[in-house]
């Protein structure tokens, strides 16, 4: 089936629309369709196609290496799939500019190259349809959700299938059937998508019901989630601004206010969009002075994610994002940003946009209430605390509701009591508690935190942060659970702090003096213990630094303009690869140009052209641009007995035309004799047929 004229151009434009490569797609579409208007053609040999195919593979490998160095591994596959049409565009252009109708399959695969290399066994493949399908698949990998993808695919499918339309059906009926098939396909995929959503939703509801929580869509973290990052030394982001010799800085990502069954939830944590100010400023809260600044350089997967920020951040500068949103618990989410962002946060201890405490910030789980109240009473944490509900032990969350609002109101006027409670909690954890990456808590059923407080007294930061938050609440101080990172490792190589996975940290937030205050009761030697447990990181750090520098060049506006110089050595390598073999690319003229004046080319004196001329005179001529091997196979289907003997002669002819070593005298004589014998035998058969026809016409009764 011969592909329609504008199919490839349409597929390329569709790919450019979906992936955002509009300019590149337009140039590629103009080149591939404009090739059909050229009067010249190039007759590429198998080695020529081999070089083009190798260049495409080299280009694709280079793209993948670039992505591995600049993007998270989870994105590499999808982005590489989007870039495939660019990587393999040279091979489709080579086909369009060649005199043949396709590309030898051996040029596309090393496996076929190692097989038998007889030219008469060549398998020629038209790459128009495969390349068009590749463009459509690459367009789908962009995952740009809009209603245009499916109609575009349907339109291109109709264009590609139009040559196979049976003439028994009118174009209108054929188009209606195609639209019906498209509508059924759309309905089917929409139904499957909805079914997937229902299954996921019901699964979340079922899972949440096991935990006694009615809302399955809350932001949630479990004890152990932060601990899973501890064994990893991967560098996540970089920080500039803090004093290398000063105390470690805590950067919060988000906070939680509801604890149930070893999980923290952020209840009603809807994000609200922040209005962008002039000069790329994102104001989050009222400014305070004197303010401190810290600069964070972090990758954002897919251009969106939570931003690590100091507590009390009131303004973000230099963040190149389309949207910034905040939730009531201090989380900041960026969207529409590049893969690497560099922003500056201004912060003050008394500033911040997080919502003041409410009743949820004093709730303690009923199964831990007795233990928590006992510790508060025994340690004298916070002085006199109203414990009218102590008799019930807080066994039900509803039982604490009567004291929540009162406790919250009381904190408005008891800043000193809150501060005393914070000091009491810190004093409690400073007595007999130790940090451990593998606490091996045996626990008592579903109460690992109770085992941590009463028996083991060893754990990682999540245990300390959770226990501190609940003890503060038991002492009447509103508290929340925060997660983020501790900035503590300074790199002289990068002249900045590097923050690794193992620097992930959790701590408590207490409402003291009208502001949220960080309460970190994890033993201070936790960073030393994790650093000693870390392995040799020199090579991984060098690789991370190299990826960071390449990403910086990739996303920084002032650096991207210099990247074009990297294309020059790549172009030189490909040019040398393409022309290094003797002879380079041999140009031939089209049939019309040949009549005006044929060019002298290798093998132009081959005797095989006598056979082509002989058959053309008898109505068996080649089509424009049709290779000799295709032509003979087409004729062999009509007259196999006469055409099959020509394939060995064609092999000798191809060696004359494209071989590195010319035919010797004996082989040349064999080609000449074979052509002469075949033509002579053909003439004798034709003469015998004419003689029979004359005798038949001369018989009586005719």
C-alpha cells in the first residue's frame, strides 16, 4: 500500500503540537514533504544506510545520556520517547531522498547485518508508516491532557488508511464508518479510565476505613516514611546562605495535625493560590525585620512539587514558576516551573502564613492518653494543667473535645506556661533516650510509640517528633508534626550545603507566644551516627555534582544560549561518520534529468542495463525510483520461470555498482555472457510464440 503524500508531514506537526516542539516539527515536516518536489535523487548503498542508521542510534544514545544527567530517572523513559522522532529523522529523510522505495532492513539492525549479505536477498522496508506511528506514540507520551489528541489520531489514521479504501464504498460511507469506530474507541477508553478511578477511589476508602479515618484523600505520612530515606546518601538539593560554622537549619516541607494508628494526617489541607507580585516575588505573609535569607537550589520532578523552606518564611524571590500555592499548615507547592529551580526565602521567627492552632492541634489518641498524661504529671511538664479528662484517660477522641477549646484559649494568655512545657519536654527526652537507625521495636500490638516511650527509649527522628508533639498536647500546648530536612553538611567543592536523603528529618511545632516554634528533641548526635553509617560517597557525589552542573546549564536562561556550541563537535563527528568511507554518497538524476544528460557513475556500463532496456521496450518498465530488486520481484510474480534466473546476474550488477572491490575479468565475462544468453533465450521463446500464433491463424475455420 503506497502511503498518501502528506501523511508524514501531518504526523510530525501533530507530534510537535502535543510535545511543544512546534518550530522543530514545522522544519522537519517541511523537509520531509519538500523532498518529494526535488528533481534529484540519491541512490544510497547499503553501507550508506548503515552510516545513517548508526548516526541515528548515536544521536538517541546521546539524548538518553543527557536526560540521565539532567532529569530524574522516573522521567527519562517518557521524555526519551517524546524525542524519538528527532533522533530517527535522518533515516526517514535518507529514504525520501533515495532513488529506492524504502530502506534495507539490514541497515536498521545489527542482527540482520551479520547474516548473509547477498543483494538478491535484501529485504526493503518502507519506513513511512512505522515512522508515522512513532510520531503518534511520541505525541501520546507527552501526557498533555486535552480533547485534541484522540481526534488527531483518528484524523491521521483516516489519512493513512485512505489508500486501502475499497472502491465499492463511497468516501462518505467510509468516513462515517471510521468515525463510528473512533467513537467506540473513545467510549471504551473513557469507560476504562473511569473504572480505574472508581477502583482507586474505593480502594483508598477501604484502606482508610481500616484506619478509622473517614477521609481517604488527606495528605498522610506514616512513622517510618522518613526513616526509609535514611540509608540513602543521594543529594536531593543544595542550600546557600547559612553560616558554614553555625547551627543546622531546618527546612520544612509540610506539617500534620491529626495522629491516628501510627499515621499523621493533614486535615482540610486544601491549597490556595498565591498572587504573584512584581519582579518575580511571591509574598506569603506580612514582612518582618530583621529578616534572614537562604537560597535553595532544588530539582522539581515534572516542574512541580513542595518547596523546602525555613520556618517563618514570608517571601520567596526568584522562583520561576507559573503558580505557587500554600496550605494552612505551612506547605508551599510550586507548579509550572523548570526542572531545576533557584529561589531565595526571606524568613523571621515571628512571621509565617501557617494557620493558628485550632481544636485539632490538642487532640491526642485515646489509646496513648493514659501514658502521655502519666509522663506529663510525673515530669511536671508545663506546671499545672487542667486534667479533668484524666479519669477517662482520653480513650476516645470525642472525650477530649470538652477541653480542646479551653486549652487553646488558655494558650493565648499563657506564653510562659507554653515555653515551660517546651523546656519540660526537651528535658524529658534528654534523660535516657538515644538515637537509633534500627530501633527494633517489639512494641505492644499497634502501639510502637508507647513501647518507644516506656521501654526501648531508642528510635529515629519520627518517634521523637511524634512523641514530643503528643506530650506537648497533653500538657495543653497546641502542637503539630513537621517533616523536612536538616541543613548541616557543607561542601567545599560546591561552596554550598548539600542536603541528602539521610538528612530527612521530623520535629514538632509548638504554638508559643503567638507563633509556631520548632521543637527538635531528637538527640543531637543523630547526624554523626548517620554520617558514620554512610558508605563511600566520593564517586556518587562527583556524579551528582556533574548532573547538577549540566542541569544548571540546561535550565538557566543565561547559560542555555551557550549550549548551541555543543552541537558543533557532534555535527563534526556525524559528518566524519557519514563520509569516511570511500565514495561518500553517489548522486543520480531522476529519469527526466537522465534524458537531458546522464552522469557518469560507477557501473554505468554494466551489461545488466541491456535487460532493463529489453524488458522496458516490451512494457515491463521500472516505476520511477523503483530499485532493480523490487522491480524483478514484481515481475517474478507474473513470470517466475523467466525472471528467476536474473537474480544471480543482479547480484553481479550490484557489485559493479556499489561494491568496494570491482568485478574481476572472469566475473565480468560471466555477467556479459549471462545477459546475452538470457536475452537470446527470451527472443527465441518470443519467436516460437509468434510462429504458433501464425499457424493457428492460418488453420481453416479461423
